C-alpha cells in the first residue's frame, strides 16, 4: 500500500496519517518530523535545514528527495508507506516516481485534506500554544500558506489526472475526518 496525504499546513495530515498507516500496517513517514528530529539532534542535516524550517520555506528538493529515497528503502517500508508532507514540489513528484520505478507497484491513492484558510491559521496558532512548534507563529504561518498555495496546491491536479486523488473535507472532529478518509479509501481500493 503506497499512499500520500496532502493538504495545507494545519489541515491535520500528521494526525490522520498515524491512524491510516496503522490501519494498513505501513509506516507513516513525515518529512516535517524527520527534519524536526534532525534539528533537535543537531545533525548535519539538521544544521542545514534549521533556518529554512524556522522561516517556513521549503527545504531544497535535492536534500528532501535524498531523505525520502533513503527512508522508503528501510526494511519496514518494503510493503508500503504513507507519506505525509511529500511531495510538495513538481521536482519531488518526479523524484518519487523515479524512486518507485524499481518497485512492483506505484501509488495506490492520494488523500487531499481540504479546509478554509482562516480556520487553518486559527488551528496553527492554537497548536503553537500546545506544542510550541517554532514555525507556528503568525508571520511564518502566512509564509507557509503562501508557499503551499504557490508550489504544492497545483500538484493536486497532477494526481487528479492520474485518477489517484481523493479529496476529503478536513473540517470536523478527528474521528469524523478519519471516517471520511476510510470511506473514500474503501470506495477506491475495495
Ligand atoms: P506543515 O504541513 O504543518 O507545514 P510539516 O511538519 O509537514 O508541517 O513541515 C514543516 C516544515 O518542514 C515545512 O514548513 C518545510 O520547511 C519542511 N518540509 C517538510 N516537508 C517538506 C518537503 N516535502 N519539501 C520541502 N520542505 C519540507
């Protein structure tokens, strides 16, 4: 099972990714989490990306693509994965296609969570109080939204044209959204 979960910052990708991945018995792989862990542990990678994360821009494709190619080759990912927060650029879409070319199957589905921008900003500001993520401040949130709209939102059209896209309303309780995702995946994958 190879799945992607996409959508703007704050839409709940990470929360939903954990439940879906557990359901299918595959790892949930979040590029944001990988980068944050590296920043926390002050690795070479962490030092390279820390300022970019703080500013809310995208890590360069060559770095991100290498991180993901490496991660999806790990033994726990041979039977599939759910990628959360990747791909986010057209270059990442191609790199993922290439990285999968050696396997026996391509993507099964792409879940796109949707929500109104004002609500997302509100959620992220609340998350700042709870989790204290450095990039959840008003200015950085604005930048992350703008980068998402410009670089990542158009990628949904690519997956729509491949007939992989499942658009799911991300507004509601965690359980409600989870049920919508499960229903959409069941309808597509049986
Ligand atoms: P969110 O979706 O809420 O913005 P993430 O945890 O997915 O949060 O990502 C946090 C940050 O990590 C991004 O703002 C960006 O700097 C970096 N990042 C994560 N995934 C990618 C990616 N695929 N390409 C480039 N940068 C990324």
